[in-house]
């Protein structure tokens, strides 16, 4: 550290601005050790990064984002949703909407349907070869103890000292015909309390585990209750679109005068209202109490997260929702939502065709989200709804009528062919 660095630090402290201090070029362990001296600048946490290789940049940007005012954070999330739309493994949303439109036209054309075609199609479960689980939570919440019970072996070091599992380690097991890859993490600590490099690696490991997983097993220490750090972990998993199962551990250590299970669950629901879809289970990883009961829930959540809803059933559910509560008026114009289609799983993601995407108020989006969940369940997994502009109403109607005329002509030609063959 140079004298000029201290002069800049003094100026920054006097500016009353939010400051994020990053020590760059820390690829080598020696440079990471040297970065400790930057704490002398009095600017708080030092983020060791390598801008050339991307090392540590994600953790730093998470801190930058969390330092923004709540309003700016929410605006940024909404802007990201609208600009990117559904991503990841799935199906092209334009193709899915074309399929939805064609299916609705076929259903309207009753003459071309046979009775068998009226029977509803079953939902399609698209489980991968291996479902990835991440066990997350604060240090010493009991993550390693849980994995040891599930695997029946002491693969992860367990002690009463917080953070003794210092890296994410993959293990494998199968249950109920489903193969799982389970990841243990070192826990997610408050960044401001981490001053040792090993603990910093532990934080990175935990965040990476959430990036890699399909389902997060979130562990809460019953003896400490729901903490601020628990809320941050939960929000991170939710924002990533991960299915979540909340496990209240050390339930055997609660005192007689403390909250019962129903009261504790209500506390979680109140503080984590954004995880209203997540099941809650009370366990003791150390004694094994109710540990294996959670596997049935894990199987059920995995099935829900990887379910694809038939397009016809989705649009029937949406039609019922529109009939009960029609879309809003935006700038004197009635918002119309024509049809929708599911474009990916894990999390289940839907694209809806509308004339005015920006006119679908967040409260109506939440209403439709609840209606889709009410119709199809999706226990344990978040669901995503996106809205795309899909041409004018007149253009859509003209296209529908043209397709109907083509189908009618095709049926007539088939009928004439059959008569000639006789």
C-alpha cells in the first residue's frame, strides 16, 4: 500500500459516500495475503478480486447491489426481468407462443377434433439424470450433520465450531428412483465479520453452490431463530429461481417456554413471505429425528420444479383467471392477454402474449402467479411469468380465421378423396 492510497482513503471517508474497496490482481496466494493491509485504510471490507479472471467479482457485485437503496434494488430487478425475459435451459418463447396459438385455434374448431383429443394431456415431468441439491445456511446450522445422516457416513467434518466445513463437496445418493448430487457448503457469514482468507473462500463456495443447484435445502438454527443472515440467504436462493425446502434444525434443543412448531412456522412465513411456496420441516440432524422424512418432500419438490404444464390446460386456467378478474386498463386502453405457454422448467417459467406488456401491473402479475400456482401446485418452487407483445388484435384474429379456412378446405378435400375410393 502506498502513501497515496491512504490520502485517497481519507478523502473517501470524508465524502460520506458508499465505498467498496477492491484489491485487484490477487490470483496468487501471496497477493491475497498482502491485501490484508488494506484494512488499515478504514474503508471496511476488502474484496480480493482478479478482474482479468473474474475471481471474486461476483461476490463484490453482490455487495454493491445490497448496498443500494431498497427502491433502486427493486427497480433494477424489474428492469432485468423485462430486458432479459426467460433464460436458461428451456424452449424458445416465440415458438411456444406459436404452439399455444395453434392449439387454441384447434380447440375452437370443434369439427376437426375427435372425442379422444378432448381428454386432457398429463403434465410432463422432465427430471434430469441427476437433481442437484445445495445445503445452505449459516455456519454451524447443522449442514454437515444432515448430509452425514443422509449418506450414512462421516464424509464431512462436524464440530461445535462454526464453519469447520471449509469447502463445497459433492456427494451422491438416490431415493425413490431419483438420483441426487448433494453439495455441502461452509455456510454464508456476514461479509463484514470475515477477515480470514479461508472464511472468504467459504462464502464464495456457498454462493457458487446456490448457482449450481436445482433445489436449496435451507437450514435454520432453531436455537437462534430466524436471523437477518437467514433472510439474505433465502432471498438469494429465491432471486436465483431455486426450489427451496426450509429445514428448522436442532428442534430437539428448544426450551419448553419457546415457540412451538406452529408458532415458529408462522414466524418464518411472516419474515420470509416471498418464500410462501417453500415447505417447512422440523428436524434434528444430530439425532436423525425426521431427517429421512424430508426425502419424500425433496422428491415431491423436484417433480414440481421440473413439471411442464400442457399448453391447453394452462390456457384454460388463465381463462378462468381472466373471467374472475379481468386485466387492468392502461392509459385508457384495456390490456388483453391472448394466451400463454410454458417455456422452461426449474423454475417453471411462462410467457403470456399481450397487446400491452407494460400495462400488466405488478399486482395483476401477482394475481396470475397465484392462479397458476392454485391450478397446478408447484410446491417448493418459484414460478416466473413474463409478458410479450404479440401483434394487434385485428392481426391475430385475421390469422386465426385464415387458418380455419385452410383447415376446412383440407377436411373437404379429404372427404372427397374417401368418396372416390369407395
